[in-house]
């Protein structure tokens, strides 16, 4: 797995 | 945060305000699916567990709290409010929510980015949000004439999803390394579910008629 971005959306 | 994301969030916020206004002003929840509202509360609670351990911005925190509280408030109106609860037609709102929640949980346990409690619950909430509108759409289809505010609520909710698609396209073009496949695929499915509704909503609006969905 590649790292996904932080959960910055709602 | 780009303009599409912000517009999407505001549309989401507005949809809930429209729903609360409708319920409060008419003292009726006719045409509103309790099942969908309960699914949304489950979506928000499982997704925003990070309120307890991570901070992104005041904006994010405020919006998360608003979504949790407002969906709780709608549920309270439908279940507990003296006059509103009498207008709830449970015989029409019969969608089996476990048929949505269980597959989403199995999928979240299988396809996720990190096998931790919070990450699996977060993934579950993404999958569940994609399909949580279905009981509401089924209820609208059963209702012969959809009242304007309920129609507007669903339209705004779908609009919010469409704006999020634009937000993702914008982010793909402007942020190197930005990717979130789980969110993109679920979000695209979620938006696609509204296509049929959009078609009839816009048609009735152009013809100046009340919205009614074919069964």
C-alpha cells in the first residue's frame, strides 16, 4: 500500500 | 482548501438546514426517511472519531460537530417530538438498513488502508455514506408528490457530492502525490446514485411542476 493523505476532508 | 470543497461543504450544511427548517416550520417529517438519517448519524460518528485524537482545523472540527449534532437533532424530531413524530410514516420507510450496513462493514474489513479500529470504522463510514441515501430515494419514489423542501434537501445533498468530485479533480491537478482511491471510488458511486433523481428534479423545475418520481 502507498500511504494515503491524512483524512482532511469531511 | 479550494473553492469546490468549500462550496460542497456549504451545500451540505445548507441541505441539513433546509431539512431542519422543513421539519420545524411544517411540524411534519412526511417524506423524510428516518432510516437514511440514522445511517448518516452512524456515518458521522464512525468517521469523526478522530475528533478525539487529531486536529486539522477549527473549520473541520466545527463542521464535524455540526454534522453529528444536526443529524442527531433530525432523528430526535422524528422519533421524540410530540407532533412531528406523529407524521412519520414507518409503513413506507421500510428499507432494510442491515442490507447496507453489513456489506459495508465486510468491505471495510477487507479493503482498507490500515487494519486498525479507527481506520476500519473510517473506511466503513466512507462506504456507508455512498449508499445511505437509498432509503430516502426509495421513500421519495413511493410518495406520489414530493414536497418542495424535501426535494430541495435531496437535491442539495446530491449537489454537495457533485462539488466534491470537482474538488478531487482540482486536488489531483494541483497537489503532487495526492490520491485517495477508496474515497474517490465510493464518492463517484455515491454521486451516480443521484443521477436519476437529478434528472426528474430538473425536469419538474423546468416545467414548473411538483416533483414526482416514476415508480
